[in-house]
C-alpha cells in the first residue's frame, strides 16, 4: 500500500477535525458554506490544515493565488483552477480550489497529495510501508516472529486466540492457523506472545476473565508450532499482561498486572485496590520450554519516593537486556521502573521517573499550537534495552486521568526518554513526537487535552549494522524511527503512517530488515521494509 491509498483512507478522522464541519463548529467561519463545500469528508479549509502542519499560507487577493510553505513543501494553488505547482512541478488536481466566505478550500484528495509530499520529504528512515494485512478476525495487538523470519504470531485479544501467519513473502501474507484457547478458559483473552529461541514453540499469555470481583489466575500456554496444539500450560498470577523471553531462551518474564477492573463502570479503583500485581519468571533449563519453573516476585513500592499507588504496583510491560541478566518492567500507573536480576530472581533496583516539562498543545480547539506549558508524569507503557544493555528507552504513553490529583500534572510524557540503570534520566525527546506528527498532518488535535499523540510502544533492533528504535504513536497512527548508535542521544530520522489505526505492538522480524506494527483498532498489520527491497 503506497501513496494516496494510505494517507487518504486512514486520515478521515483527522480530516474531520480540521474540515469545514469542524471549522464551523469551532466558530472559525461565520457564514454558512455553499452546499458543495459542506461535505466534511471531501473538503477542507486550506489555511487551517497547513497552519496545523506548522506551515505558512500566503494569499494574493489580486491574483487569487495561494502560496504554501511547509516542511518539504513549496506549493502554489490558483483559485478556480484544477492545477497546482508543487515543489516546482505542475500537478493536475482532482477538483478546483475555490473560495467560500473569504476562505480557500481544497478537496480531501488534494490535501492527501500535499501531505504525501511532506511525508516523503521528511522520511530519512530508509524504510517504507511495504505491505499490510487485514486480520480476518479484525484483531491484532502484539506480534512475534520465528527465528527464520518466515512466520508471525499475532495476538487477537478478546477473541481468545493467536493466529500464525506465513510472512515469507510480504505481498502474499496468509493465515496458516488460528489457535483458540477457549478450551483452557471460556473467558480467554490473549495479552502477549513470544517465540521460543529454537522456533519450535509459541508462548502465549492469557487472562481468564479476571475482574475486580473475580480473581481468576492467568495462564502461559505453550503451543507446538509444528502441530499448532497447546502442549503445556503454566499457572500465572491474576491478569498477566506482557511477556518477554531472554535472548538466551532460558527465562520468560511476565508482568502480572491484576488491574482489578470494574467492567460495568469500566474503571479501576486504584485507591482501594487490594490485589497487588507482581513479576513472574518462568525459567527453562537448557531452553526447554516444556520443563519450566515458575518464580513469583512481589513488588513493594513502599520505599519508592514518587510511587503513586505503592500498594498497587500494576506491572505493565517487560524488556530483557541483551546479555539475558536483567529485566526492566514498567509500572505504568505508578510512573516507576523495576529492574530484576535474572540470576538471583530478585528485584535489584526500583525507581520513580518524576515529571517532564515542555511545550505542548493541551486544548481541543481545532488549532494545533504547541505553546502551552505541559508538566506531566512519564507513565511509560513500552520499554526496551539499548544494544549495549546500559540504558532503557521508554514510550511514555500515560494511563491515569488527565488531572488525577487535581494538581495540574497530566498523565503521559507524550515523548520517549532514555534512562540509565541507576534511574537517572539521560534523554527526553520533549515535544518532538507531537510536533513531528503535526508537521505531516497526523497529529490528533482532538486528543490535545489527553496525552496527545500517545506514545504507546518501542522496540530497539540492529538493522544492517545500525541500531534503530521504532516507536509506535497510537493516536497519530504512525511509527517514528530513531538512530540509536549513541543511545544517550537518539537521532530522529522520520516517520511512516501505519496502514491501520492505533498501533499497539511494534516488532522487528527476526533475521530481516522489516518492522511490523499491530494496529489494534482496525486489526491490521503494517509491514515496514527497507526502501527498494
């Protein structure tokens, strides 16, 4: 999928925010628009969308020409004409630019054309969206690949299943088998998955219907990838979330969140929570996943300054160091990272992350301006180790309410950050991600009061000798790439839109220069490969 088919199809929601209908509702146009301009899905106000991309618009009333300047874009449009000059080239548009009530309007397709030019200009990643695949069950959250890079395991959440895909040819992706776990629990929900080091087994983490009233234990299901049968299960704690397997294949670390969700209210009563989560290790002697030994590690935050709900740690996401000796676990709601020594199976260090302060847009007013002062807790979701194992990089999504404690401190840093293993912050991307998504027309303005682009997840991998981080922005529907050859100073390379919406998981395919995002809202897989391959 390339060009217009991606940006035009995916950005209807974004366009609606910036379209004629939204502009009318925001009071930016005082007079009614003519009938042909009233379809928000087809028409957008030029000045608003370009300025929201942090660009400039110049109007010449004598010649009725509009000149546009944005990052990577130099364009001129003539009112009443179906032609435009874009970066020095004459282009035929699908419809004419027109005036209504003193405002200039263009079609959604024309905006998509301008947006594609900007996207191409800023893309210094070396990657492109090479393919996409729509999951038959319309569910996709976390993905993991086999060592040969030819198969992909994808979690399907509340469908209670994983699907195994043939991805040898990205243009002909197909489902080999869907494996249901409803025989293990009628309420099975798959939260994470990984693959054994030898590639023979998939390891799927299941919730079994836990709520605030039902303390149902979770399961680790081991699936034989030759027969697609579940051949072993391990009992876990309540409400397991993320799993990571150590590079040596001998330890699986699982975040036991136990979030005590009241399903009727769709809320968690953090203050009165009574079931603290934990971190579990399943050790596999010699890498044999059928002979695991389970260790449960309690997480006490009583002595951690800055922990928000110390009685309720709620471990969220797991990463393991390249040398297989240390696990790093985010405790998102507590704004804390816990480090586990995998040799002793004990906590080695637990530290709070504090707050970040930087410019942001915190108003949902149809106008993207990064001029507000934001102070926010990081509250990371995804986490990854640097290639040298000396740092962790966090994707600072945020999870608590907009102003949980009525102190003006918001949830979610809207950024990535790098921390050393002593808990010192080494790098903070500040407002880079929100601004980067805005410059290409992907920033979700309606989310400005609540976590902005919402930085969900991150993975770090070697790509042809270069260490790269791929960062999933859930609300902007984009993957941002950073060069991490110096992990203390990430170098931003650009972004690519996902084919689907709400990337939840981001994974590098083993043995291949390919990343895949699992786009949760649409159940889509987006494959990003080196350009020209």
